[in-house]
C-alpha cells in the first residue's frame, strides 16, 4: 500500500495508528458504492484473511479455523466501536428495504470516492458508477481498451 494513501487516510480521518488505518481500509473496501452500507461479512473476511497469513504454517485446520473465525469477529467489533466513537461509521441500523439486518454505514471519508485517487467507471447506459480505477494507473491505452468494451470513466 502506498505511503501517500495511508497518510491521506490518516489526515482525513484523524486515525494515527497504522493498524487503525489498515482496519479502516478494510471497512472502506466493503462499502456499497451507492448507499454507503458496510457489508460487515466482507470486513470480517478481510480480517480472517489477514490472520490466516500469520497462521499459515499451523497444521491443525479445525483449530486454526475456529481461532480465525473468533479473531475476525473480535477485530471487526473492536474497530467498529472505535470508528463509531470517532464519528467515521454510524451505529448499525436498518437501512435497506425488506432486509431484517442492521448495517453500519460509512459516514466519513471513503478514499475510493476521492477523485484525486480513483476514477469511477460504469458500463455505457448504466445509471450507477459501479467501480473505481486507480487514477495514476489509468493510461491512455487502458482507457481506450475499456472504452472499446463499452465502459466510460467519470472525469
């Protein structure tokens, strides 16, 4: 991860601890672009994956899986409380029609929506901007390639 991105997130959110910033990145990656809902299962999966890299060498799969599952839920709950206390994330609430699950919502800076870092794209004719492309990685050749496949970028 680029140092500039970490610094920018830290400045915009007030998070000073690197672990807090990386956890915030997990939360941002799991946000629905349209309504800001944090898909908490995705966040927990990211924590699970991080911890599994550390425990990769362990042989007892069942024990490892149980530990990772517990850790991912604990890490998610810890950072959710931290981000709520800092005003970065809202308390979980019912936000989607006909869904009986409470979701937290990102209520602060999302680096994926930062036009200095990412460029939104969508398929031609779609209303919603469905993806983000790193601004510095988008060359003229790549832009032409994606345009030939009926994608447009928001500049």
